C-alpha cells in the first residue's frame, strides 16, 4: 500500500514562507491568488495488503514523527497499490 | 561538578560548550555520543547547538529519538539540571521536555547577531547566579527560532513563571525591534514546571570570555555549579 501524508501548518499558525510565496505571485501578476500555505508531502510504501492497517500505520508515524501537533496538522490518503496513480 | 555535553551528528557547538565549562569555568566535562544512553554520572547535561541529523524534517525532530534522549529524559525526570542551547532547545521542544515549537524566523533569514535578553526568573539551576531583570548580551545564530505556542500555553507559562529569558533592548525593554525572530511574547528561553530543564535560543557558551565580545553567558554555567552544590551538599550523597 502507498500512503500519502500531507502535513500543513495549523490555520492559527503564521506561515512566513507561504506569505512570501504569495507576495512573489502578486509580483508576477497573479493577483487572484489571495493566499498560499506551504506544507510537506510524504509518500510511504507500506508492506501490508490491508487498507485499514496502512491507514493506521500512516496515522501513527504522522503522530509520532512526521507532524508536530503543536504547530501542524495532517491528512492521509491511501492508494490501493504502490505506484498506482502516482 | 561534571557536565555531560551531548554530541549529535550535526552538533557544531559541542566544543564551544566543552571549552566554556572545562576551560573557562574549570568544571569537569565529558562529551557523550548520541547513541549512548549513559550520561557518565554527570551532574548537569548540556544539549548544544548545531544541526542535529541535518535538521531534516524539523529542527530536533529526529534527534529526539536518539538513544541518549532516553537517558536525558530519565535524568530530567529525576530533577537533574538540563540546558538546551539553540538546537538543543529545539530538541527539548520536540522531545516534549519543554512546551511549544519553533517556526521559521519572521525574517525568513538565518540570523547571526548579538542580542540582549532579560533574566525573568532566578530560581532555575541555570539562572541562580543572576538577578531578575539582569540584561545579558549573547549571540544568536539560527534560522528557526521564532518560538510559538497556543495562547493558552503562553498563559500557563506566564502563570507558572516559566519564561526564563526575554529578548529586550540593551536597556532591558521589550520591543518589536529587539525581538530578532518574531517569538511570541519575546520568549528567548523557558523552563519546565519543575524548573530543572531550561532551553534558550541565544548561545551563552559563545559569550563566556570578553575576548569573544561578552562574558555574560558564563553566569548560566556558574549558576549550574551553584545549583548542583546546593542540591548535593545537604544530602551528602556525592563526594
């Protein structure tokens, strides 16, 4: 199974990198882009046939390592097969 | 009095800390590799600055799982004095030994400059030789030193007097310009509720000799010597 983990700063946390990217986009003329939040993306290859088991492991590693709950939240997607839809 | 100085792959202030406590202060010091859980009978532990494990993922995020952190956590739980400097502070935050987290500096730049911090609490093992309100001049050198915690955590820190150092002007006043990185409440350093674990972003070990521009940082290490003497002398458990 492949798990995709998206880690983003909580809405309440100021993101100076995202803000700077947004300002750069405005400089380029993309004035309709009103906000940018920068985050991290992980692909985990997990050796299990079970969707639920893959989700459980991905959630556990996100809690323990991939995200810092003080400042970040995360979202998990499970793909049926490793490489599928990549 | 013996200090253990933890060395992670990527630590780069370990020798500065060793020099400060061994050669300037004159205490015993031993470097402990991060794979080692044994703190060699040290009376105080220093987690030095640097870029442990390359700061990959987040600053301190990988280092918190190094075997030595099991020893540091036990030592801290038993009341032993632990000082985290810069990256060491970030590791203490990731390990949950201190509350909160670090964000990128407001400037988005790595900042290397002299700052002033005001001592807010003198009842920690690293500030006992200071007086409340004393202003110390020390350098900072970090890219991710903007301290962040939720408002209720900040309120709890203030209520329990856990803010140990605040960024201030040379005259000791909190101001926007004196806060180099955008830290909430100008927080430069903290302690835990038990007060024995202290972390700060500025580098006291690089400010222990006038030849380096300031000797103000030495007070933190002198405080530790005083605290350990006070802690062990009455019990007579240590010769």
